[in-house]
């Protein structure tokens, strides 16, 4: 998605991420004073009130949504390949998937990671104009395309991983239920099933 949008970015646009154009413009981010970390997975509350960003109510906010069981499984495998300093990285590297999910640090992090956490400001107001489920991309992207005034077409998969494809087989009853508890709101809202 970021690659498709950055192709049309204007010179004054602020790009946050690790796409080629965003990397070239990264120096601009250092000039922005924000409440939280500015990176490709920033939450709106991180940039709410940031200098040079603008008011949140001026934005068209959309976010990509994924089946929580696939999302958590993918996160685990992604973390196993990382080397940055974060408490869950050594947990992923040192634990099998089930015990990883039961770890208190991991559980605390994931229990606060529902999609609304990304599109809500510091006062609790949700600004999301469109939730785009990856499993229903063509259907859910329509409001975004309407706002942008052009069709995005088929998006390439630019950051694939080497994780196993049998996501459901990685879960036992306990770990599947744990994910269901963490993401109950997302599961109900978007109709996900295990």
C-alpha cells in the first residue's frame, strides 16, 4: 500500500515508513515534535498534535486489518528474524509459538493491540474513515479509492516472509483462545473466525 501511495506523493507530503521515497525523506521526520515515536506503525495518538502534521480531523484515516490469528503468527515469525532492542524479540527467538503467546510481556503487549488502538487520538476519539480487511481488499478499498480519486489496482506483495503457511496448524485450543480474547473486538467487528 505504501509503495502504491508514495508513487503519487507530492513534494511537500510527509512519508513515514521504509519505502524508497520515505527513506529519502526521513530527515523531515526529525523536525517534527510528536508525543510518541514516529514510524510506519505509529498510532494516531503518537502524532496527535505533532508540529507540521496538521489536525487529525483534516485527514482521511484508513488502516489495513488482518485476521488476528494470522497477524499474531506472522508477528512471531517476523520477531524471530529481528535484532533490535525490544523485550519481545528475545522471547520470540527463545520460545516456541504457544509459550511465546503465554509470556506475560507478550500477553500485555498484544492485549493492547486491537485495531482501534491505531486510529484513536489521546482523548479516545476514533478517526478511522475506512477499515480495509486484507481478506476483502477489493471490497474494502473502495472508500479509499473514492477519496483518492483513482483506483489502486492490484498491489504487489512487497514484504513477504518465510513463515510457514499453515497458520491454523500452529495453534492449539489454548493459544487460539488467547488470541480470541486479545482481539475480541476486532473479531466481532470484522467477522473473523478461527
